[in-house]
C-alpha cells in the first residue's frame, strides 16, 4: 500500500517559510516561491515580486518589514517602480 502523509504533516509542508540569504528574502511553501525580495544594506529595495495567486494577502508588506528590521533603516525603492509597486507604497 502507498504511504500517505498525515493531515498535520501535510498542513505543515504547506505553511509559508521565510528564507534569508545575503540581500534576498523569499517566502516559499512546499511547492512554489510565494514572494521574493532583493535589497541592499542601505535599505534600497531592488526587486519585489509576489506571485499572482498570492497577492493581496500581506506578503509584500511582511517582507518589507523583515528587510527594514534586518537593515535597521528606512527603506526606499530603486527605479523603475511598476504600477503594482506604486500601489504598495501609496
């Protein structure tokens, strides 16, 4: 018989995980990258992406808060800023 995952293990693998690397934060689950942010130590946000299926759930703001906490300074966005990015900072 095939082995199946328990409900608890299955739910745990679907919980978003935050991954830090130098200048990059990603939010992933077991299947995909939910969101991605590239930044530098001056607080410049170079790139911010949230997958279409995961937008409007607070992932971008959560990542920005994590970056601000990590660099210890006010953040600013590097141009160009997309129309969706303008909505985030408005």
